[in-house]
C-alpha cells in the first residue's frame, strides 16, 4: 500500500477509522487456519475509475484513497432500503464488487485502516441514523451461484438468499435445507449468525466456507474453524464469506416441498413475516444471563454454577412477563403477534427502534433479573 493512498494525517475521519479498526481487531477471536490463495498482484481486467457522486468532503477523501474497481462504488448511499427495517442512515461508501477478483483486488489495495462493514440481505441488521463510516460491502449476483458438486453436496455463493437455496435444493431433490425456506437472509449472514429454525441450524449441514480477510487473502474454513454456537460463529469478525459447501440428503421432491410448506404455515401463524422487522430482537438467554454477566450466551463453556442453574425462559416469554408486548416508541413497536420482534410501522427511526429495545431490556432486567442480549446487529453511528 503506498503512503500516498492513505488518508491525510490531520483528517478527523482517520482518527475515527483508526479507533474503530483497533476495536475490531481486539474483538476478533482467532485467525482462520488455512490460507488457500495469494492476493492478485495485478489490477483486474477492465478496471474503471470511480466517480464521486453526491459525496461530502470526508467521503470524497475516502473515495480518493480507494483503488479502481469494475463493480459499483457509491458515496453517501442510503442503506435503509437494503435492510428489512427500512430505516437508518447512509454508508460513507458502498461497494458492490463485480466478482471475486474485483473484491479481492479491492481488499488487497484498500488502506487497511479504513473500516469495512459487511451487509447481507439486511434482515438481521439495524443501521443507525447517522450512517456507517468507511466502506460497506454488499455482495451481488456474481456471488449468488448455486451448484450441485456431488451427489449430496452443494456449493452456494454468499449472496444467494437462504430461501432461494432451499427452494432450489428441493427442486433438485436434496433435503436438509428446508429450514432455510423461511429465513429471509443470504448465505453470508446465515454463516455469520448460524441461522436456524424449527430444530435445525446452519452448523448441522455446513461442510466448509471460503472467505477473504480484509487484505484480500483467501481462506478455507472448516466447521471447527467456524466455531458455531447459538446464533453466532467464532470465525474472525473481519472475514468476508464468499461461498460455502453444504451437506444434503437426496430425497423425494414432493416430501421436501411438503416439509417446506409446513414450515411456511407455522411461520405465518406465529411471526409478523410481512412487516418491517429484524426478526428476533434478542437472543434466547442461555445459562449465565442472570445477574451481572451480559455475555453468558456467547461462550461455549459453562461454569459449574451455570450448569446447575435452571434453564432460563425464552426471550419472548421474559418480554411478555415484563409487560412489553405491544410496547411502542413512535412508530416502533414490540409486535403483538411475536413480542420478541420489533416492527417499524412506517416512520420509525433507527433511534426509535434501538431506544425501544433498550427500554425492553431494562424492564426485563428489572422484572426477571435477566439481561437480554441483542441478536440484531446494530451498525453505524447514532444521531446526536
Ligand atoms: C421476518 C424475519 C424472520 C426471521 N427468522 C429467522 C429465523 O427463523 N432464524 C434465524 O436464524 N434468523 C431469522 N431472522 C434473522 C435473519 O434473517 C438471519 O439472522 C439471517 O441469517 C441474516 O442474514 P442477512 O443476509 O440478512 O444478514 P445481515 O442482516 O445483512 O447481516 C447479519 C450479520 O452477518 C454479517 N454478514 C452478512 N453477510 C456477510 C458475509 N458475506 N461475510 C461476512 N459477514 C457477513 C453482517 O456483517 C452482520 O454482522 C429473521 C429475520 C426476519 C426479518
């Protein structure tokens, strides 16, 4: 990386970026084990120069530090329509890579102190009102391929929607992914969140994944590297998943489709699936969530005291008992139908949604002693 490509020393953006990058590195758990390729040394064919559109001076400065790409680079791009909540601020820079080489080249040539945020289908994400600093990457069509690579193994791109993968597997006569049929995210988000429903989760059928780190180095990750636990994985926070392989079981198409229909009917009856929402707002508490710890459900190991604790109620039951079903802040409301879902009735800001969530956490803590932990990822900066 040439020194000229970096952001000038006096830039306030640089300090913010550095602090955020340091925090991200601190938060990372462990590097993946197996590097599989080197980053490309040459620019991709047909590289084009980006054009700063509607950028403020901070964003124009950022844009100038970035390499030429074949994909789309947009400054000050609103992310509201890219999330299920349909609210929130803009990305300083949004990058939609043309393909893997474009992404790898971009990562390889982008100053490493610029923060990078991944956005999938935005079904588990709340973008705060003042937007996301640095670069937000969203994978597009080039990353949505689906292939059967063996009798019972499929390879899918990280931008393929879970629902599309489930339907395609069913049509192909492969079972095991029916639970994806009602999850509105994409594969990258499913890997990061260990998405699951109706008794199965991503870890159950995962074989391996491929990812880039922020320098564009590619890794192959095994199940052990991924360290899946309840609605999370332990792979380094900075990894960008690009594709994965799943184990399926050849089966009768009609039976697979019937199973998917059952799941759809159960979901329709219990969840506000046509609303602007982020799905379950809070994780179901695990042992250790009562009392002082706020992180009891993340770690894999339990203390002896935790092992002997009674199982804690599900998040929705704790919210209900605390009197929060239907609780409202502006146009944000805890769903009457499934009270662990927050609904944006139309004009809720990200701040309304987050404030409502924090209010619910406080009421549940006061009522039951349990600290609820956010399952929804909140990204960006809040309004003052
Ligand atoms: C109506 C509704 C119902 C839902 N039901 C369920 C359910 O039954 N089960 C369930 O598990 N979840 C459910 N969810 C939550 C959500 O759909 C899942 O968490 C989903 O896996 C998120 O995927 P996404 O692509 O939307 O991720 P996003 O919301 O875009 O991102 C989520 C996280 O994944 C990271 N990420 C996304 N793509 C990548 C990538 N390529 N590389 C690295 N990191 C990446 C993001 O940085 C972020 O940290 C529901 C949500 C809604 C709105």
